[in-house]
């Protein structure tokens, strides 16, 4: 139902142009005005996307996506953990033709990666999870449908291309009948794997959300 679908915050009135510190050059000053979103080809790594998102998203949405609970110790530890992951090179191997296709959990992929579940995708773009479903198909990798989504499960499933393989996330609902109904719908739709979130017995104390008075709820 429409009342159960999360709505993105209404755009705020245009803010005054952001100014960077002026640099004196003789008797002249140089100032930079409004932030201009760079072309996609200029985005060289994931940190570039993060920097652009910080400038273009609504404060509520950016705070929700970028923050962690309390003092964000786990958030920082996660960044450090990923930096410790390295790749072991294979020497004197023919690399004229490289095939990175693989399969995992019954689903095939063009890369050993997948789109994981993230909540309320419409906060970043009006297409939300429906857009991610389509992007995953184009990239040839699975997408894990989130439980806390901007679109309903039926809408996300309807966005699939024929034969497209999906995973799904599950927050177990206190009303077990609702969880059973959700799982049966996923099974009937041919979803390949179910990821049960077990580390959220209660909502985290996310201070950025509290300061921004973030109140969005999912479908």
C-alpha cells in the first residue's frame, strides 16, 4: 500500500552557493561557486562517488547512508578491515583472455561480486531499488533485495528481466506469520538465496539521524 512505502524527504529550497576560501593572487581573488556534479567518466573509484553524494544528497539522506551507531567505532573498523584484504598475484600466467564469471549460492555472475541489500534506496534516486534491479541485470550480477525498501517487494520483483537471478534479505518480524508470508513469496518468485539479518535486535543509536530527525520507514 502507498502508505507503507518510504517517501524521500521533500527537496529543500535552494541554498546559497557554497564558497571555498578565496585565494589571493595579487589584487585579485578567486572563488568557487555552486558544486557541479562531475561526469561519470571522471569517477575513478568508490570514494569519488561518496564525495559527490555528500555534496548532492539531502542532509537527512546523506546522514542516514554515511553514519553508524553511537561513536561509529564499528564503522571505522569495517573500513580498516577492508583495507587489510589484498589480492595474491599469479605470475607467468597467460592473461590474454580473462574470464571473471562465477557462480555462488546457485546464481551466476559476471564478477565475483553482488549488489548487497541497503535500505531506502529512493533517498538517493527516485528509481530506488527498482533502478538497482535493472542495473544488476545490466552488470550481470545478482542483487539482494532489501527488507527495508522504498518500493514494495512486488514492485521490485516486477522490475526483473526474464531469467534474472536475485537474492533477498530478511529481518524476522515479531509476527511470524508475516515473515512466513514474505519468505513464501520470495520462494515462489524463484529468489536464489535468503540472507537473515541476526545482528539487529534493536535499532542502533545513530546520532546523525537523531540530529536530522530522520523518520523514514520502509515498505
